[in-house]
């Protein structure tokens, strides 16, 4: 199945490997996942309990879109004459009610040797590379139609030692918290080109009408007039859920 829903969620697990060759990276990447083109015919599942409706989106769709978001945002976290830290090969999966993201962070260092007094050219030692695994959890919650994505604890780093470790954790923490989390928040605020409220109405109308055996027009009118606050997150089956209270339909 190639269908994927554009949704964003929690965590980052980054896997690093020793790499010597220079890494080709993109600068100033822009988040550009379009829900309409990703899954134009996507229909969530519906669960009704009394007057409470829950739309369910399978975790594999969410994971697929989050992988796209992560790939778009792979970049060099630091780039100086002496040090380079690069984030690449990202991946993610939903674990319980949180999102786990994985990838590779590469650390490179070189030293200054001398400056040619005639040409002014600076000479350096060859780049030395090291790598390690970084893990970071994010929580995702939609409450009263508002999306909130935030870090859970500090990032964990394995495989890098000494100053590699300290600087790697610092750079990763800054990136994941200040750059990635807001972009995931943006992703989770729009579903198939619609805001949360619109998505619930458009996707829920036919499902609710079919389930209750009433006309779609009646359901749509009632939802547009008065749909309860929408809360969402990840349930214990690791599916993304969107819950709201139904207005009087009959």
C-alpha cells in the first residue's frame, strides 16, 4: 500500500555509523508534505460510543508521513572549519503512545596545520569521523482543536565519547526541540488539506450517517453548526485517534 497520511508525532531515535566520505546535505529545507496529494481518498475508521465519535487512523500511515517529514529536514547541524555534525538516514516508528524517530548523526573534526605565507591558503589535517546513536521521545496531543508536540526528557546518545558526546547531545537537543517539534506540530494541525475541525466534519459525515442510518445532509449540517471540541493523540493500539462529541442528530 502506497497510501500515506500526512501526520506528525513524537520522538527521535538517531542511529550513527562511522563515515569517512563527505556527506551531501540540503540546506534550508522546507516542510512540504501535502495531505491532498499523499492520500486523496483516505477514509479513517469510525468508532461510536453513545454520543462520542472517534476517527481512527492506522499507525502505518502516520509513520510513513512522518518519515517524509524527517527526510525533508535532514541537515547539517553544525558546519565550521574544524567541526561538522550531520543528521541523516532518519526513520521513525510509533511505540505505545509515543513516536520514536531514528537516523544517523555523523561527527567530523580536523585541526589547523599552517597558513601559506605566500598564497594565504590554510592547510588542515584530514577529517576524522565518528558516529553514534541518538534517541529522543516526543509526545503529541491535540486538545480543544489545538496541536501540541513536545520533547519527552533529554536526548540519549550512544556511540560518541568525550566532547563528541557533549556537543552531539547539545546540537541534537536544540534541533529536535526548536526546529523539528514545531514542524511536527504544523503537520498535525492539517489533515488532507483541512484543519482539524474541517477534517472531522468532512471525514466523519458519511461514516456517522451510515452508522446511524440517517441522511448525510442532516449529519453535515449538525456537525457544521455544533461539533464538540476535538481531542486527539495515540491510543494503546498505537493508532492515531480523533475524538469529539456529537450534537443532537435526530
